[in-house]
C-alpha cells in the first residue's frame, strides 16, 4: 500500500482541499494499492470491456473503448501485472489507441461491468509484445457503483469481427455529434499526470446531463464521488483531456480531444450538480466518430438510483 504522503499528487491534494473533502479522500485512499486486489482477480478475468486512457505523440490524452471476450484480460498470479490479448479485441482502426501504445507506455484502464455496476481501475506501464499488451501495475483500486446505469452488452467473437474502418473526423462539433452527446447518459474520461501516468474514469448521469454551451464547449456537472479527485487533480496540472461517448444501441462511439476548465462553488438553483456546486467545461479541439461492430447487441436495463434529483 502507498502511504498518505505519497498516495496523492499535488493536483489531487489541491482539488480535495478545494472541495473540502481531504479527510474523506484519505479514508478512501486506503483501498489504493500497487497491485490488483486479489479478491478482484476473478472479476478481471470475466470482463468483456475495458476503457483506456493513452497519450498520442503530441501529449494529447485520448479515451478509448476495448470490446473483448472473457479472458482477454489475464492478471498475473502475483496480481502485479496484467496481460491484454489484443487478438481477442474488436479493432476500431481510427482509434488513436493503437498508435499511442506503440510509443508511450503509460496506460490507464477502467474495467466496468454495467450489469453488476462493479468497476476497478488498473493504471500502469504497458509494453506491446506481438498481439499482447503487458501491463506492469502501478496503481489499482475498486470504485463504488454510483452513477453506473445497468446495461447488458454482448459481442460474439469480438476478435473475429471485421476491423471497423468507417469513421469521420473533425475539429468542430456538428449536428450529428451534438445529438449523440445530448442523448448520452454515460461517457468515459481520460486524463494524465507528468509522472503518475494516465487515468480513465466513468461519468454517468441522466440523459442530456452533458450540455453544449456553444462554440464546441461542453458543460458538465460534477457529482459527489470517492473524493480522491484523480481526474480533477490531473486537470489542475494538465488540462488535456479525452472523452469517449459510446452509443451502444446505434453501434457507434464518439471520441473527443480537448482541454478542461474547472468551476468550483457555482450557483446551481436547479440542482444539476447534486449539491456539489461543481461544473467543468470541455473545449473540443478534435473529434473522431467510429462505427462499432455490427454484431454488437446492447440492452438498457435501468438508470442508476444515485442520480441527483433535478428541479
């Protein structure tokens, strides 16, 4: 286990103090380790999706979705490493992830099982060996189930799916991209720290909780979480961010690259933040929209019971 003196970097500590949640962060930080918690190893082996943060050659961080089959994630017996079998993953050719992992070892993985609302972070250094990523774990911890909507996602034989080469790119969000974002109830957020590496987080809310503020800027409420502020802490030091909006029902994913500005102690008469008074704005610099495999099936089950009540 890491100590309280080294667990959080300076950005995370500042964010915790800004929110008045330093003591809560210290308590929750007891779950953070340098290996995968052994009780979670069966969970890791049975996962079919992973969400990843990686860095391109310009230092821009991207969020990606890896759709695989149970067993594509294989933790080592000592829980200090994770092997990712890329041959069992559906490939999206336009995703920067495939190029990023060839030149930058830093990777942040989020394993999330929407049926059970369980999730686990695994951050580390990844090395590409043939069709496998070998990840040396530097930080891992489980996270609470808040704001995860239950879905059943299936993709038969993802490694055999034809690579998705259909994609569109742009710098300014158009009507189709804004419609996808406006209908979203879930997205994944990537951030990075110069020495601590990359991190991938989940964000969930009611449909439409991400709002377009104009000129490609998205305004997003920040709900109560685990108080560690991994993403916000990174953004205080490095505003580069990546967002991935999956639209499983229409089989597509929208990846955004840009920068973040955080807003503390904001007026929130409608209760959009669930009482935190925190918002953040994301300014888009580039986007990629790709098709997910045609054989993917998704069934929405229910919204998270933790969503804030909005006036």
